[in-house]
C-alpha cells in the first residue's frame, strides 16, 4: 500500500500523535453540509480573531480558492471536500468552534500557492520530472508569502506552509516531524491525501473510499499522524463523510 500512497504526489503527510483523544462525541457539529460530532474542548490549533462579516470574509476566500481550482478541472471542489474531511476529524479530536473556524479557513486557502505553479505542471497527465516536482513543492512557501502580506490571515499560515510536512520528518518545505508540525497542518495532510485518493486526477483514477481509508491507516505513524487518521477513520465508519463522498448507505439517500 505504501507504494500506492506515493502516487498521490501532492498529498501532504503529517505526524505528531495526538494520543488517544476523545472520539465519538454525542452532540452534533454542523459544518460544510456534513454532520459531525461536537466537543467544546480547547484545541491545540491557532484560532482566528473575531472578524466582522465573517460569512462574507469566508465567501471572498472561497471565491479566490475557486478561481485557482478553475485552472484544473480535476481540482474542482477540492478545498470544500478537504475542509469537510478535516473538520470531521477535528470535531472527533475535541476541537471547539473557534478552532474549527480556523480549520475551515485554512482548508480554503491551503493550496493558494498553486497560483504560482504553471498550468502545464498542475494538469500534466503523466509523472512529473524532478524539476517539475521541485516547482510543485514550492507552493506552500508561495502561499505563505501571500498570506504574510495580509496580517488578518496570519493565524492561517501553519495550514498553508506545513500541510505537506510528514509525520516521519521527510516532508516539505522544512522537514518537520511529530509535535513540530502544527496540528492544523497534520489535519489537512490527512484530509488532503484522502481527497486526492478518492477523486480522479490527471495521473490516475480515483480509489474506492474504503481502499483510501486502508491506505491512510497503512501510512499512520509514517506519513500521517496516527491520531488524526484514527479520527477520520471513525468519522468515515460512522457515515459522516458520506454526503461529501456521494455515498448512499442502506436506508438513507445521500447526494453530493
């Protein structure tokens, strides 16, 4: 399975075990059209300062992300799905509402640096050359530079800059490992990889969600934070990701 994981070349890796965080909260957390469990526990992720007209702010960021996604037909809806997956895991890890908001905004902006990557590379149907891989690996740093020019978005820098770090320290751009990787970035790494595996890409067809879950589990402790993987797996098994994945289970009709 590890060989298959390597195919998802733009998937971020994560680490730092969150330990056995509380899983399976009884209340509901409604975000991004998906029902998640809720916890009011404080979470170890930067939270945004209260902003006026927050919905308008989110809408503006979403428009920007959608404009970037429009360059690549395969990326359509990527930020929305990554946000839903990341928040599902975050809720099960005990994130409260302010931190969930940060995860939502960070998900929208995590690939903003791809604006600096040529279309011919983003949409290339075959394997990337080493030089092209180097260009793709610049997008977290490009995105971070863009965010630094907007002080109000400073709390989202960890999501953008570190979502391709690996739990085992072999990721980029800084080779961070375990606890050194911000938790928000570790969440996005797992969510980003899951979406990459369950959607068609120029270089390969999508995987069945259950196969993708097995791939994440196989990468836990190496590429991915095991606590984050466990949280997303539980959310998937509970059917909380079905609306985003377009899965209809027995007794319920679910549409994407």
